[in-house]
C-alpha cells in the first residue's frame, strides 16, 4: 500500500533513487517496428530495404506454407514469406493495413508479411534489454532483445537467423 | 536498361529485343510453358500415341492430383498431347489443354528467387514469367523426363504439328 507524502519528500526520495540513466550519446540503432496481432516486433533497420503497401502476390504450387508467393518489385521477382507461422502464431488474413517488408541479409533477400508497420525508431542501443526468460522457445531462437515502445515490449528479431533457418529448413 | 547476351560473340542487346518461344498450357489451375525447342510436335486428340505411353503432366511435375488442393477448373478440361524429342528418342506427355504456341517477352521473364529454388518442389521449374494475367511457370520437361528415367513413347504417324525451331533428331 502506498503512503501519502508531501512533495518535498517525494522529490527527495526520487533524488536518492535515480532511475536508469540512458547514455543518449552512445551508439544508436534504427528499428522497424511492426505488429503481428498483439505482438510487437522489430527488425534492425539496416536489414530492411523498403516497406511495401498493397502489392499483387502470386501463389506458386508445391511450395511450403511459409512461402506465400512471389511478387514483382520494380522489375525484380521477390519471394514473400509469412512470419506468423515461423513464430508459432496463428494464421491471419492480409488486412488493409498489412504491409510487406523487403528484408535483405547476406544469405537471402525476401519479402516478409506483417500485420502493421507501427514506426521506424532510432533508439540508443543501451535501451535494448536482454530477452526475458519467459518467452517461447520458438521466439527465443530469433530474439535479439526487447525495447519498450508506447508501453509495449517490442521483440527485436534477428533477421539473419530467420533467413538462415528458413533456407536450411527448405533445403 | 537491362541487357542480354545474344549468344553470338558476346554482343549485348537490350532485353526488350528478345522473346522466348514456348508451348503454353494449363496444368492444375496454373499457366505453364515449355520452350518450343524441347517440343518436337503438338499432337491432335486423334493422334496415335498409345495412351498408356503418355505421362500425365501433373504426375511428371509432382503437382497434387485433383481433389488435393488443385482447383477443379485446372484439374479438368481438354487434354492435349506433346511429343518431346531427345536425340532420336521421343517422349509423350499429356497436358491439360489446349496447348498453344506463344511468345513471351524476355523482359517479363524472371529467374527464381532463392527461397523458391530452395522450397518449391515443382519438378523442372526454371523461371517465372509475369504478365497482366499473372504468372506463367516455365518448366524444363526434358530434364524432368530424363531425371525420372521415363521411357520413350512409341511414336505414331497421325496428324501432327511440327514446331518450327524444335530440336531435330541426331543423325
């Protein structure tokens, strides 16, 4: 139970127990923040080439469920993957706010379907916390860390690892 | 502007200067095409190739049979026969018809994205062409026939359409 106290006392206590100090002059990182249902996630910005809105996607036969299809992105044929099953989430229909991130790593370049793109952030690296223990094994495999944003824990995902695992699983 | 080697000494022309001549057909609800140089003859429905010697295209390419996710309009329909020639041997393939000669602009033909190469189990898929109606899957039927060790069909002498530029028997 909290105790009522005069402001001076509260300020004195605050001064004696400073919050975490963030070094805003330290290294920073860009994050592309998106959602999958209520799950907030992000990729490191340098791995995302662009964000596409409505783009025609063509289904191909004999492909694994993770592979939604292919699309023509300004003269280049790109694959498109569904991120949800990879993270152990249920299927969702592509809504109007659905977006496609074009991700690129040394191993692979592909489109990635997400429910919504929320923001592109530029945050101090020091604000990225280590992953908590209480995440699913499937998520843990791809999790680099957690950032707080708009009151949500944002799961920063390792796109290199995702693409490498995808390729390894398909071969 | 993209350029393309013309195969006659390394001279390059704009890719718009090239077209791919194909035999196109529908299979399992998908538009497909095979290079005309792989097809010796297109046979009419009265052609004398023994039905037992024909390989259904769905089986050859590893497409699911009707009722296993194949759209009904793709599983049914007129059947056509292609007679392929490798050296002096001839192979018969039955496709979901009608099989037609077509010419695809090279600029609309794309190599396969890495994920499709790794994950698509459609036999012989070489490239994908995109036009206003969607994708055309360009397949290598000869390589698929050879890989499967399918025996040549005994050729008949009924009405046929010999294709211009088709491979000629070796002497």
